[in-house]
C-alpha cells in the first residue's frame, strides 16, 4: 500500500475519479430520522391517551418508525464515517482512496477479500418498487474490500459510478471473491426470518382481536399496545430484511460463479502459455506469444 500523494508507478495511468456523495447519506438519513421521530410522537400520543387508540392510527405511527429506523442508522452512520472530499481513484493496475487529506493506494494483487453485489442503475422507473428504493439509498451497489495490509474500504451506490468501480474489482480480482456459499449466519437468517414473520403476524392479530373483544383497564391496554408494537416491529423488520438478504445471497452467488469462470479461463491461458514455452524450448524458438486476457477483462467495465 502507498500513502504518498505522488502517483505510484505500479498502479499505471489514472482512469477516473469517483467522489462520494456524502450529502446523499445525510439527506436520506435525515428524512428517515424524521419519519422515526414523527412515528414515535404518534405512538406516544396514542399510548398516553388510550381513549383515541385505534389499530389504524397505530399503524400510522408504527410503520414509519420501523421502516425509517434501520435506514436512518445505516445512512447517518455512513455519513459520519465519510468525510468531505472523499474520493476513490481507479487506476489501470489498482485502486486509490482519498479521505481527510490521506491518500492510500493498492494494486490489484493487494486485494485479499472482495464481496460485491452490483445492480446497474436504471434510467427508467424500476419495475419493482424495492429496486427504486434501494437505488435512492445507494444500496443497489454493495462492495466491501479488505486488503492484505488489513485496510478496508466500502463502495456503494452513493459513489459516483460506483458500479464501475465494483465491476472493475470483480473483473481484476476474481481470486479474492469467496466461493459464493452463504455464510452460516446468512443461512440461519434465511430460515429464521420467515418463521419470525409468521409468528409476529399471528401474535399481532391475536392481540388486536383480544383488545377488540375484551374491556381492559388502561394499564392492561398499555401493556397490550406495547406488545402489539413489539410484534409489529419484528414483523416489519423481518419482512423488509429477508428479501434484501435473499437477493444479496443470490447476487453474490452469481458474481462468485462469474469470478470462478474468469479463474478457469486464466488457468487455461496459463496452461497454453506453459505448453507453448515447453514446445519452443528444444528448438530455441520463443514460440507463438499468447497474450492478453481471456473473457474480456482487459480493462475496467465501463458499461
């Protein structure tokens, strides 16, 4: 890794710079936080005045809070970790990261682990509302990189042309991509979350029906309302994150398969080169030079 501000000869020519849109983190995180605060105020008013309590009004307070809370946490955390002027630099033979006046650069050989899922940004309205929601948040590109020196960087959709950076990393560093099998945690959550969704929905409906059919004291009503809130929290959080987790696993598997194909083509190319050198050795001829990369990964993907 290089920390100098001067260009590193190993990296080759600078192909492009990709600044981080920090304002996008702040704007989306602030909007989500406003939803959380508004929903919380509605829930506090309903709980403190049980006479006005109604499940339809309760949903108006619960949904913005539950949907907005994880978004606010993620986006505002990324805004705090980012810095003004943060930029990624894409070179012929490596990647650079500029933040808080510190410049770090790595060659492709220094990429140790690469996990990425990439969706191309759409200029038209997405057919699936979830896709548009993810693009607005910058979650349609998720690329986490760990280098041999222990440094880590994360590229997402809030980086200008972040999909270009992520796809270039996938093309240049196929050996750093895991084999595509979901982690133990992911496998467990893929099974547990649907169960949580079903149980939370059942508990919420059961408690609401009990509240409608039974005259309860104010104290008991508050307990029941809090129980409904807890059940709805589990339901909405699980219902939001399960499909995101599933899509992430599927896309990671797809990129891992593509990376495996690149590795196989490179191994085949190396075998051809070795055979050519062996065949040319007895006669003293250099043989036919087999050059270039197979699979069209001779440069960054700019599509």
